[in-house]
C-alpha cells in the first residue's frame, strides 16, 4: 500500500492491519522532522480511501485520532491535494493508549536510530514503543 501523504513511499505493515510510513511517519530523522503516525482500518472502495489515522503530537504530549480520506489513482497512489482529515479524539490516558492502534516509536539516547524499514516486526500485536 502507498503512503496517503506521499505516493512515492510504500507503507510497512508493522502489526496486522496497522500501517506506518518508513520515511514520513517515523519521527525525526536526518532527512527532516516528521510526526510519528500510523493508519489502520483502511477501506478503499473504487478510488476513494478512508482510514483511522493516529499521530503523536509532541506539543500536547498526546496522540490525536482522526479520520483520513484521500483519492487514489489506478496504481493505488494518492492524488495530490485530495487528502482530507477530520479530528475524532485525543488519546492520552494509559487505558486509551492500550486500546488504540498507535504508531511505533523507537526511543533511544544511544547511537543512531535505525530506520523503520530496518526493524524486524513480529506477526502479533505487542508493545508499540521500541
């Protein structure tokens, strides 16, 4: 599946039904600073796509859940300018985080951080913070 924000990027399925972009959805990198975000519950009918998007907002120290919609072409890539987002809720408590499809975050203070595509993902749902 292609990234809804950049049609040149391919998403990685980090858990069953949970997709994250290895380039623009994996937080700060040497290429720039991007938010941590992931999508789930993806539904594509004809050329219209819809998904539940969850991203981390460092200013709020909370996750933000929204409904993300976009139009795809014949290859499944996003048509520029078609992405639309509606806020659903804020996710901040431990209980809310435990039941939500959160993006993977790699936290370390030692050495360079590997890219999302370099990490090995297990086939079962587990802790999202690495």
